[in-house]
């Protein structure tokens, strides 16, 4: 058992927040850890020059009292870097791009990286093949992460994406021993969140926290949707979760509102 009060507040932010003003505002609101996130490849290169500037970003954040403790690797465009693509050139680019970003993250001292197992949409009859393809690619990227000193975390996803169930997540975990899990609280559409947490709990090392309507992902602030937060928090404590309470929600809201939600939810 762990205690939710020991889970530090963290927030997912985009490339546009990688500046002194935002770092200082985050620290002032009491958000001292963050995840750098971009769904697309381009911002990592064209906006941040992450392979060459990751150390500078981390250093600036640290000067402002904030720690960049994870990076969400890009997952799009699907036509270019889908780990489950049937196109060998797409899979090769996924490995090359993610490995380069992981090397930069490791060099900058960022300990965690998030990766999606697939794009979408996939037909039901494709799933077994896509799982095998993606496991091979994610295994190679996990090797790159390990070489960089970074823990790679696979995300549970909604709809027709891979890892929409705990059985599919366990498929990856059983094949790739060094792989860990980031659990997203607004992605489970076919399986109860609490069941999913208990099925993979010992592998969960970080979270994406938000709420939804059980129809599709919404990324609402907690307590705005249908999640049973008492049950979710209790399940996380039961499986021994000891990582960050990282919000992937509240886009556009003042940082202090996110911090207030966190204090209320974990009270």
C-alpha cells in the first residue's frame, strides 16, 4: 500500500510552455514537475530543437524551480511513425526518431518517456498481427531507452488503438521486461479503470490524469466526468503506486486551478 498524499503534482505541457515565464508560473502554482508533450514530430525539431537543446530546456526549468521529469514522445503523423504499421519504412523511422529523442532525454537527465503502442484505426481482424508488429518495434525502442538511461512507459489507449485492454498491455509487458506503464484515466472504453489498474498495477510508474464521459476521451479535469475517483485512487494505493499525479487535463486553465483540483481530489 502507498499513500496518495505522497504523489507529487505534475502537469503535461506543450512546447509552447518551454520558457521562463511558464516555468515560473508553474512553480508559483505549486506544480514542480512536468511532462513535455507533443503529439507530432515537428515541434520537437522545428520548435524546440530537442535533440540539441534538451539540456538547455531542463536547465532553464531547474533554475525556475521546476523539474522536467518525463517526455511524451510523438505519436504522429501515423503515416510516418506508427509502431504497428505494416510498412517497414514507417517502422524504421519510428525507431530512428524515438531513439534520437530518447538519447537527448537521457543526456538531459529526464528519467521517463511515454510512448504510444500504435496509431489507428485498426480492424478487429488486424489486431493480432498489429500486436506482433508493434511488440517488435517497441522492444527495439525500449532497448534504445535503456541505453539512454530512460524508463520507457507504454500508454493504454482508447477506441481501436492497441493496449485498449489490460490483456493487450500484458502482451507487451510479458514480451519486453524493461517496459513500464503510464496509466491514462480517460482512455478505458472497454474495461473498467480499476480492473485495468489491478491487472497491470506493479508496472505502472506514472499517470495521465483526467476525466471523461465513458464514450470517448475528453481530458476534462477530475470530478467533471464519470470516473469513480475514490475507487481509482484506492486501486492505485492498493497496487503500490508511488509515482507522480500528472495531469493531462486543464488545457488553457490557469495553473493554480489545476493545483486546486489536485488538492481537493487528494484531500
